[in-house]
C-alpha cells in the first residue's frame, strides 16, 4: 500500500499517463520552463543583403536585421531565417521577441579578425575577465537584458572558428579574455535547440544572471585539446534546463557556476533549480561539474541519465578557499562512465583566484550531495573526496555505485578527508569517513 501511494505521489510530481489502469510515468522534459513562441512575422537575412559565400562579411546584414526586429517590434515577435550557406560575420547582439532560425545547411561563422572584436565590461561577479584582467571580448552571439529569445532551426551550425583564439592562448598573446560563442546576460525565457555549436573560442553557451533557460537537442563540438571550451555553463542563473544533447569538447561538458571569490560573494547571485538530463559526451575534463567558481552559491541541481566516455573525471564538484558560497542539494543519478581517469571527485582545492584580495577565511560549504546509480568501467581511480579542514563536506551520500578498473575489477582506492556522510552499495568501497547504512535502495544519511 505504502509503495503504491508513494509511486502515485512520485508520479504526480512528474507527469503521468494512466493507461489501462497502470500508472506510467511520462519522460521528464524541459517543456513548460519557457513558453513556446510562434512568430508570424518572418524575415530572411537575404532581405538585408546577406551573402552566404563564406567570404563576404555579413555583420551589417545581421545588425540591420536585429535592428529591424527591435524597432518594428511586431506583435508576437519576429523570426530571422538564415538559409543554407556560410554566413561569415563579426559578433552581433540579439534582441527580445526574436527567433534566430538556422536552416539545414546554414552556418553562421565568426570572423577570425580578433583585432576588431568588440570589448565589453567584465562580469561584476568575476571582477575581471576570467583569464585576463580588465574587460573581455563580447560573445560572438550576445544578448543582454532580453526576454523571449529562441535560437533554433534544422541543426544549422554556429561556428566560432576558435583556433586563432586557442593559439593566442597557447602563445600567451591574449590581451583580454576570449569570447564565449553564445552568451545571455540578465535575460529570461530563452530557448536554444536544434543547433550545432562548433569550435567556440572559449565557453560555448553561457547564460549568466538569467532565469528560465532551456537548452535541448544541441550538439556541441570542439577538439579535445582546445583550451577552456566548456559546453554549457549556467552561471548565477536559475531555472535552467539542459537535456537531450551531445557534447564533446576540450573542457567540462556542463559546469554550473556562480561567480569568483570576493566578486562573486559581493554580487551574491546563486545558481539554482538547474536540471541536466540525457547528456552524452566526452572530454579530458569533467562530464558534470559544479564550479569551480561558486561564490554566489549553487543549490538544487539535478543531473540524471548522463552517458560519458573517454573522460577525465565523470562527476566533479570543485571549489576552493576564498570562494565562499554554499553548494547544497546536488543530486547526480544514473550515470554511465566508460574510460575515465576518475569517476567521482569532490574537492575543496581547485581553481585559481582573481587576485590577491580574496579572503582566505571565505570557506565554501558543501552539503547534501547525493550521487547514486553510477556504473563505470575502465575507470582508473573510483573517486576522491577532499573537504576542507575548517569546513568539512557533510551529508555526502553515495549509493549504488560500481566503478570498475581498467584491466582488472580492482582500481586505485578512494581517498577521502574532511568529509562525512554515508555510502550504500559502493564498489570499490569508498572510505571510512562515510558510514555504511545497512539499508538497501536509498541511502539515508544520519543527521
Ligand atoms: C551589444 O550590446 C551591448 C550592450 O548589451 C552594447 O554595449 C554593444 O555596443 C552592442 N554591440 C554591438 C556590436 O551591437
Ligand atoms: C537535429 O538534431 C537532433 C539531435 O540533436 C535530432 O533529434 C533532430 O531530429 C535533428 N533535426 C533535424 C531537422 O535534422
Ligand atoms: C532539492 O533540489 C531539487 C531539484 O533538484 C528540488 O526539487 C528540491 O525541492 C530541493 N530540495 C530542497 C529541500 O530544497
């Protein structure tokens, strides 16, 4: 009886279908987080002199089209159609109530003229550019203070041509922080779907100070050795839902952030209500990451049904002294990992500082972390949890985790310090800091 009641309650919390008297939970999706907008007004980049030959600069065409959408302000918004072809352009801004629609075979390609790339102010929660002091290059496709924006189509491509930027990073000739491929700041009701993102100069998709953002059915590709090409980085944002995507880049696939040390603490905007599901991908760094910039706090994150292969670390929660911020109520479940240096890592000593003014007493708090139903093979080290002596990680709950080694069932043991919590059915067994609770199924952490 209790089982039936709880399954109905669980089902009501999701979406249910009643079929032949059986209760069948529907597949959870991001639907409903942003209302779908249908645009009656449609224009094409060709109406603004667009040339899709891969050589002609289309900056004026994109800026004029967006200007037209902003100032004519048609009821229900406007769809900007990009037909098949390669449309080279400099960075441009979007506006509210617009859909950027990439047809099958459409490519919006970033110019490699880095010298004329527009600069914008640093993010207040970072205090400076992430990699260089001062301002930062504007993202290739940018939105600030917008709402009701959709980037979609028939899997056309947004191509950052990032190799010139990666080489500047490698040669240490970058003057300012590299541009993200797509960034929305202070925006809400954003949908990004059915688009391929390729060769971003820096992070691929960066919603910062945003709410109600959906990213689904995207493909994000960058070479394995491309520096800092994170896939999707929700940053000081809430109600972000990411699903059904393939990401293979040179850095973390999805990394939830919220600002950097004293600047992030002062700005005080957390990331919350973040859902990540049905993501497949590969990276030399992390699959699902929280951090390392988490100074505004990261709370209420659910990541589930994640498939990772050829990875650095499967699941990585990372923060540092000076960060401050609370990382709390994080659930990661149903993860498959094939071939990784490490399965699970939770650490309090990761990442650099913006400057010397960070507060060494600003210790992060990490608690209520549940990681369950993880299966991996060819994983060199199962995991490590390194808390902080003066701020131990608490209520860390691991259950039903099987991480097999490369050539034998055994791999390097877990290492732990300054952590408490519980473990149930974890193989290899984690560490004595985590108590075993002799229940099957759900891990219940004593508190
Ligand atoms: C884009 O918008 C920002 C403000 O959000 C503004 O500072 C910048 O001048 C605009 N850039 C271009 C190229 O239109
Ligand atoms: C676009 O790609 C997604 C997968 O990311 C796929 O589900 C969808 O069918 C594709 N759409 C088209 C029009 O090719
Ligand atoms: C924990 O986060 C989940 C989302 O992952 C949310 O549904 C739940 O309400 C949160 N719990 C608390 C106590 O805030």
